[in-house]
């Protein structure tokens, strides 16, 4: 929210949140709930294919 207020990102922008590796530590301080990813990628998928699927 601060980034929107500071004009660093637009309110409509989509932000990818990566909390891999730190889940256990952050869960100690905050109530977290796991959600299922809507889309996954790997290095062998061409960028144009990812764009077709996501945009």
C-alpha cells in the first residue's frame, strides 16, 4: 500500500509476492493462510507462451 501511496506502482498493477523459504519464520509473527497459485512457470516455458496464458 505504501508503494501505491508513493506512486511507485499503480493501484491496478499485479504484484507477484514471493515468500519462499521464509514461510515458517514469518508465520511465527503473523497469521498466514496458504493459497493455491493460479499459474506456475518453469525455465523451459517460452516467454510468449507465458504471456498468452496470463494476459
